C-alpha cells in the first residue's frame, strides 16, 4: 500500500504525529511518501526515522521542500 502525505501547510509537530500514525499502519512492502516544508518537522522526522532504523530515501523538491520515501 502507498501512504501519501503532503504536509505543505502543516507545522511542527503535526507532520511527525501524522508520519508516526502512517508508520504504525505499514506492513511489509508498504511505502510512505511524505513531502515536508517546515524546517522543524524535517529535522524531527529524519531523526525519528534514523533512531528507529526505518529504511528511507530523501530528495529536495523545492527551496523549502523535502520528499521522504519510507519503506517497510
């Protein structure tokens, strides 16, 4: 399943909270695609993914945007 979340207007801590909800729902083979624009949320989500050893890749999508693809 593909979980897709665009946090364009969301500010910290909402993107992290929503990301954690998606991660809890994910099963093997699922993908979660997140687009984040808030600086605090970028840092918090990346730190969370690293701390709990989630497999992810990231790419810059604009001057302020970051796209993160998380796989399970």
